C-alpha cells in the first residue's frame, strides 16, 4: 500500500531531542525554540516569529491580538480546514464565507469587497496547497476598509507571492507544523507578526497573559499578569524535532517539488484528453509542493476513483466538507453570495500521495493506477 502521507523525518531529530533534554530546559522558549524562530524570521522577513503549539493556536492568538469579539464578522473561504473559522468563532465572531476561485481553490478576491459590512473586522485568506491568494487585491481592500489581514499559511512554508513569503504579507500569518505538513514537530505552528509594535502583546498572550518573556530578557525585574492570555508555547523537545528539518528545508522542498512536477508531467496527457484537471499556479506565485491534487468529473466519479485506487494499493484522499454546510458552520457562519464553486469543486478534488521521500517508483505506480482507471 502506498500511503497518502508520511510524517517528515530526516534523521537528526532523535539527536536534537536528546540535546534538548541534556540542556535541562525542556519547556517552551529553550535553545531549539530560539533557533527555529530565528530561522523562520530570516526565511520570511517577518518582524517576529513565535513558535506555537499549533497553527490553530497561532490563529487564536491572532484573533486575540486583533481584538475580535462578539458580533464581529470575519471574511474567509468556506473551503478550508475548521481551524480557520474556529479561532474567530471562539471569540464570538461570525464567519462570513466567500466563494473560491476554481483555478486555485483560494478565496475569490473579486468577491470579498461586497461582503464587507460595518461589522467586518478581518479577512483570513487561506493559501491552499501552498499557492498564494491574490494578496495585492486583498491587502488593498483591507487598507481601504481598515481591516486586519490574518493569513492562514498553514500549508505555505517556503512558498511566496511576488517574492514575499506567505505568512509575512498580512498583519499576522500562521504556519502549521502538524505531521501532515511539509515540516513538522508532531503538533505545532508559528505566528508571524509584521509590525513590531504588536510583538510585546503577542509574547504576553502566549505566556499566560504575563510579561515573562520580558523578564527573561532582563527588561523587567519581576513578571506579573498583564492581560488575558493562554499557554501557546510548545516544549523545546518539539522544537528540536522541527530544527532537524529546518536545517534541511531546501532539500525537503526540492524533493517535494520534484514529485509535484513529475506527477504534473505524467498526468498532463490525461488532462489534455479532458479526463481530469490539474492544479494551476498563477504567475508570481511560487509554491512548495505541499499537495498534488487532481479534479475528476464529479462526486460519483470520485467515489469510484478512490475505491479503485485503494483496491490497487494506493491510498488517496479528499478533504474539506465546506464549512458552511457543516453543523457548526451553519450555526456560526453564513455564506455570502452564491456558492458557485465551493461545493462543486470540493466534490471533484482528490489528493494523491505526497510526502518527503516519496520514491519515483511509488509515484509512477500511482500514476499508472490513475491512468488505468481512465482506460477502463
Ligand atoms: C493544517 C491546517 C490548519 C491547522 O493546523 P494545526 O497545526 O493542526 O492546528 C489550519 N488551516 C489549514 C489550511 C491547514 O491546512
């Protein structure tokens, strides 16, 4: 069986975790956490990167930093992972879902402005598959309406938009280091802060509402409770696991892009025959091979296709039941305008096996099975 995902593991993780233990400081903000945050700041150009316990938590922090509260509205796509909405709904806000573009599966930037009301506080673009949303348009709308932009860049590490790293363009950006992402620490994430005036408050929120970070830097002589916060620090052992992969980030990225390009090349004939559709990467966007998806005719064909692959040793998956059609989405959100593409396109999408270390042999077996299905 060719599995859909394998958590990234490059070989030095165990050594670094042992070092973290030997350092005698396994809680948050130890030596490996600092190495990772420095690396992430250099890689993205963000004023600050804070490691968090997940991307969900990074997004929750951004919602707190943006002072999102009851009655506020937050614009986002419905075709996304639940965390994008959860972080704001937890603060009492309403999720306002806008349709996606069928070519990238990202929020349709041309539909956002019409969804803005006097209650709108933030826009949350999700860079699906590590392919950027149309950020110039989104930032312009936000500027004109005084809105905060929080990028869900969970899948976006090492991807860029017009030369700028995903996660560093909006006021806040969020990465995920879950085991299903390109780089992992088991569970974990990072929050990026663009404006240095927001850094101190972010550190306080992340440290149970205390100014302990300032205390450790020797900036204050005792620390105390400053405001409502929580515990969003990952342990240094998790950061040690991540560090091993950041050291090899370019290699991991190149390996994934190689697989992505090979899939694309091999499946192109099937797309040219009109049997399937392949992903689209707009000009100015550099992606990171996070995901290789194809689109089949409709949900009936997809069910048969996935069953066929599984029976022939290939584990492929689909994802994202659009949030507006799920029970919590109906309760906490509302779809603005017409659902032209969100439901229809989500029902056509299939993700093929993709992970660091996927062999060409296995990849070609997947391609062969996909082609076989369409020859039947
Ligand atoms: C994976 C993912 C998340 C959640 O990441 P966690 O680190 O598991 O909290 C959020 N949004 C998107 C788009 C994701 O793909």
